[in-house]
C-alpha cells in the first residue's frame, strides 16, 4: 500500500485525525498486525472512555526502489493522547538513531521495520525507549499528496525553508533513482499536496538535517489538523476516497469511532512537541555510517514524563 507520511500522523494522533481513518478502515477494511499484547495490554480491546493511549506513526519511502516487504521507516513519531486532560504529545524519533533492534544486533532505528514489519518496529521502540505502544499506523508516500489536495491544501508558515538539488523524483517517474531541484521559500503560504510532500520529505539544505525535517513534519500535522477540525461526517466519503485504502493499522473501526468526540475538543495549546536535539543525541560514525547516538540517561527520563 502507498500513502504519505503525514496521513500516518493524521491518523495516529487520534484526537485530530480519527474521522479520516474511521472512514478509510470502514470502506477498505485494510488493517495490519501488531505484536501479541503483553499482560495488561489494551491493544486488543476496545478503549475505555477517556483512557490515554499511545500510537506509533510509521512513514516509509516505498517507491519502486524498494521491495514492498523491505522498506525503511524514514519517519517515526510516538503520539500520546490523554483525553481527560485534552493533551497530546508528539515525540519524533531520528531515523538514524543507532539502537539495539528487537530482531537482534544494532542498527539505525529506521531499519527495524524492514526486518519484521510493524511488529519489529514496535518491539524496537518499546524496548529502547521503555514505553508501551497501544496501536500503530503505517503509510507510504502518495497518500500525503492526495489527502492535502482533498482538503484544499494547507496553510503553513514555512519556518524551515527548503532548497534541495537532490530531491527524489520517484513518484510517477520512469526512473525512481532520478533527482530534481525543489524549493520551499520561508514565510506564510498555501501548499498543495506536492508542495507539502516536498516540505516534509526533503533532507538536504537544512542545517539541522533530520532534526529540521522532524520539525517540518510536526508543523504539517498541525496544519492538517487545522483544515480537518471543522469537517463533519458528511466529508468522510470524499476523504476516504482520497485514501483509496492506502494504509495499514491495527485500530478497529470501533476503536476509532469511540475516539471521535476528541476531534473538536483540543486546541494547539494542548500539544507538546518533542524533538531529540543535543544533548539528548549527538552525531557519530559506526562502520562507516553516519549515525545519531542516543544518551539514554537523558532520553528515558524525558520520555517517561509523558509516555508510560
């Protein structure tokens, strides 16, 4: 299946994005697998009213360069929703974070999904960050373009301008290894789906590298939330049609529907955004690979304050 990273965010941050996912799952019936729930886990049960939950959002570049069953997750975001206090926390995990992988050995965390799909990615995040993940959503590339265009584009203040001479030209292209030059200028602007993808996907020209990209991804999630907040059930068929079944998730229609009252109950002041900048991480080199090395003595206490 092929969708955009931001749709994963849109789906996973339930309080903002559940109407779209509800319609998509109801119409397409596409779901994925989770690791077997541990003792006391609520992953297989309908959510209790106002029960907090954690979703792992996974986004992959799944163009023709990759086998469908062996893709990396260039985007990984933990989302914690606490309905009782109307609080949402988003933790972006650097794709190059060097960690022990649940399937054995150590690698960049974006490789965990390629070793064992969502099951391996979730287990890796749980063991390394010492958190419990209730649900996951995975998407690919094209859904972002379709979804943003379906809501009429998004209004963004581009705080991290993009000038990229090596942006992949791998969507609807005869050569998935080709490149193109893209630019997103700073300031307030209205973005189409293609422009939004360029803004959140570009990796070159940002002095903060992947940390800057993580911030751009979170910005776009909030911009999409602003466009979808006023939508009603009448809008769902059109949005579901834009998705066209291009997603995987373990969340049932019943679980999604139970969370719908949250959609209009939150404001931007309820959102906590976490990016693991130094001193939580620092750059390094392992076996000739440029990696991001974690300081777990700082990261785990930070994460534990929000993610159980």
